[in-house]
């Protein structure tokens, strides 16, 4: 049996988000999700080697994180109704150049109201109470099965009697449970949950076990909030997907070969409609 040499876990409280995301010696939850379909190792590697600037549509989420967690880039409020005027765009670009997040006045008022809604919520408010946890702590550890170095960065990590709680704050267009459920499926959040639990426990930060809690908040007034823990079966599926992605990552790193969706084949594979459409149309047209 091959013994994997495990480097010790590392916990960093002084690491910026940019430094964390730029680390190429470890793989994150987002990276593992990109390796599996509908992504592929080739696309993941290109994205890692050619990082793109942050998308401006994420500015509201970054601002909300700052006001809720107390951690994140500085905000620059631009007193214009929109970005149509050249003066507004110049101020916006100057803020970006200084590493700040520019927000129109109306957007700043919105994220301020969102943060206030969090504080007033009977569950989310106490979870995020200032001084009760640590925001944006970077954690690195080695997966014992593959020797792959992994990393996670919990939004909020706090100790409660008998348990460590990792709280993940996500802004979303609508926070009703049905929309949240689809977001978990579409964005692979059921992979994020077990990887964070595994990393926090591997780093020795949860001697009595870790619970992972999602806090979803609507970006539409009155900024309603849904707090949920992942179903056990979904967590098991997510952990199994992580294990497969880690094996793929380890193989690609060892061989230097990062395949696309098809991989090496001798013949052209077949493809069809999604199975449910094939069944439905076969029943209707083929009898």
C-alpha cells in the first residue's frame, strides 16, 4: 500500500482573498467543481493558468459580504444614479484601480439594508454577531487519499459549545427554498459543504465536529433570508463527487495530461438528447 506524505495543515488569518484565489499549489471547492462535468480538466487548467479579472456583477455580493462579515475590499460610493455619465465611469475605474469596490448610491443603500436585515433575522443575526466568529480564514490541508493539497476559506467560522459552525453567506435573486434548492444543484454547493467540513476538521479547528450552514439572502426588497443545512444524502453525493474530482486532479497533475470531456478515443462517440427527452419523445413518436 502506497503511503502518502501528508504536509501539515496551514491556517492563515493574514491572507487576502486575491492571494488565496491565486494559489496554484492547492485546489479549491470551485476548482473541483470545474473539473467535473459540465466542466472538464482542460477547461479548469486553462482558467487556472489564465485568471480573468473579477466580474463586475459580483460587486454587490462583495459589498454585502463586507457589511455582513466585516471583511472584504473597501467600498467607494459613487454619487450618481447610474454609470451612463463619463464622470461616473471615471470614478468607478479609479476605484477599481485602487482595489476598491465602486457602488452607486442606490446600490450602497441596498446592501446596507441587506446587512440590516441579516442583523434583524432571528437565526442569521446571532450567527453573524460581531466578535463571535472569524471571517475569511484560509485553511490548507492535504487530502490523505490522493496527496492533493486542498484549500477552503469559510465566510464565517465560530465555536459553539460542542461544535464548530461554518456559515456560508450567499446573495441570490430569490431566496425561496425552491430557488435555493436549484442553486445548490446548479452551482454544486453540495460539494462545497463536505469539502469545507473536511478541511476545517483536518486543520484541527473542529475537535467536536463541524456543521456547515448556508445563509441565502434575496437581492430583492425586503431582502428575505433562508437559513438551511444540507440534507445528509446530498452531502454524501457531494463528498463522492469531490473524491472523484480529487482523483482526476491527482492523475492530471501526475501525467501532465488535462483531457477535455471526451478524452482519448478511437471512434466518434454517439450523443443524443437528455434521457428524459428521449424517453418522452420515444413514447410519443415511436410508440
